[in-house]
């Protein structure tokens, strides 16, 4: 049993008592985004003293390489006057800051671009504003992708954004799928059970007990971004922890202070994510009319964008060159457990465009 340790757990229990069990996507949306108690709404979770660390926080090279990749994409588009560089879920603003610094290598791009952020957390918005102000730059913020400008091409980046978007799960029980819901156990704690009403017949080979997971919000955002890229021109690079092929399984996970913890314990106090299903994301973008280029591992993308060359240059001036080697090994390592292998990069473009740099060839590591 799970006791109701946090104010949000108590609020959820009251909600379940009055309205019935919560779908997992509702649970996850509340756990991360509840206006008062949501995990991202109340804290900056990154770094050694926080709960987890992300690629842009590991090394400045990550954002620099993505900034250069966007600059080259812009050149390949014919260097249009006016372009929106939009980041989804920008955390501390580190990636954008590093990308904008690197983009100065192509001054016409640096001058014409306008940075935009899609962010829901007031704490992180303040961190992003401070970060860009330190660089002498301003930005514009949006609560959703809907208010991004419609009159110019879009260059979009998203790192560890889609894994924070809510998922629903369905489990095979007999001849039907039943949605997995968060209800109350006899002792009053939060627990996962199956909806009594079936959600649909089993259309394809799933074993008894198999779990089908889907993120309707992610797919909706991706389809609408695909439509935007068709209408406005532009490209998107999305990087996340996830799998290249769709499959069955429960990938919901919670992390606190760099350790896994149970998903239902302490909602609002732990980070909750799910692996990204890149095959479904690519299909969603294609439904919007955009082109999805072959998926890459993060290691392959960073190799092709020149991470090792950039690291050598930084090491010449570095006080602690071994630290740079460690960061590169983390980001672009190809061991089974390294970020370079677990994280994947998806590029989406308007039809007829040259793919962003790095995405011209499929990834032999994913064949
Ligand atoms: N990209 C950053 C942060 C990743 S954490 C990095 O790599 O360090 C996830 C980010 O997505 C946070 O900034 C969080 O506040 C934001 N986020 C979570 N749910 C969101 C939503 N529904 N809409 C917009 N931003 C969201």
C-alpha cells in the first residue's frame, strides 16, 4: 500500500473518492504540472544536487552542436529573413544559450532569429529568462505550441520534452484491453488497477497481461508541429530517451535524487517520465504532412556533428581536460547503458527540404 505522504497525494485521493479512478495521463499531468504542487511547477530539478541531469547540463558542446545544426539547416533553406528558433521544455535555458552562442558563427542567422520557449513551469521560466539575460538576449514564452508565430519558418528543438508528457496505458485481460487507472486500495493509498469497462478488442498479437502505452498529447503536438512545418517551412530535432520501434511494455518511471522510486509514491516530489515511442512520433508528424527522417542514436548524431573535434578544441583551453573526456563519453558513448545509445534523435522537416546535418544517412547502430 502507498500512504498519502504529499499534499498532492491527498488531493488525488480526494479526487478519486469523489470522481472515481484517474487515468494515468491525468495522474502524470497532475504530478508534474499541478499549479501548486506539480513537480516542475515548484523546483529546478537538474544537476548533481537535484534529481537528474540532462545532456545540455553535462556539456556546453551539446547545445553548441545543435545550434550549428540549426544554422546550417537555415542556410539550406535559402537563409530566409526572419526565423523562429523554438525550444520545447527548455529546462534552465542552457541548451538555447549554448546554441545561440554557437550560432554567432553564422552572423546573419544569429541576427535574424528570434528565440521562443514553450514552457509551463514558472520557476524554470525565470531560470530561462535569467540565462538569456546574462547573454544579453530576450525571448518570448508560450504555454503551448499553439501561440508560436505563424508568419515565419520554424526551427524547433526539444530535448527530454516528450518523455515528460503524460501517457495512458492499456492492459490485455482476456479478449479486451482495459485501461490502467489510479484508484484507492482498501487502506486508502493510491494503487493501479484496471478499468472494468473494456477499452477495445485486441486487434493484434499481444500476450495476456501485455501493456500498451501511448502518449496522446505527444502525438497531438507532433502532428500539429508537422502541419506547421508544412505551412511555414522549417525543421525540428527532438532528442529523448526512447525506443526506435513500437512494442508492448510499461515504461513509466519515477526518479528522485538520481535513483528510481515507485511511480505512485510521493506525487509532486518525484520526476515521472515514460520512454518515447519514436516510431509513433514519426507517424504523427507524417500525418501532419511533414517528412520524418531516419532515426539516429544520440551517439551517431553527435559524432556526425563533430563532438570529438569540438572537444579537442575545448580541451586545449580547459583547466581539467579529463572532465571534457568524461562528458563526451557520457553523451556520445555507445555502451548499452550510455546516453549515446539510449537516447535517440528524430528530425522532422517540411517536404522537399534537405535533412538537418547528421540526418542525411541512416544510423548503422539502429539497423
Ligand atoms: N530540455 C531541458 C529540460 C528537460 S526537463 C534539458 O534538457 O535540460 C522537461 C522540461 O519540459 C522542463 O522544462 C519542464 O518544465 C517542461 N515541461 C514539462 N511538461 C511540459 C508541458 N506540458 N508543456 C511545456 N513544457 C513542459
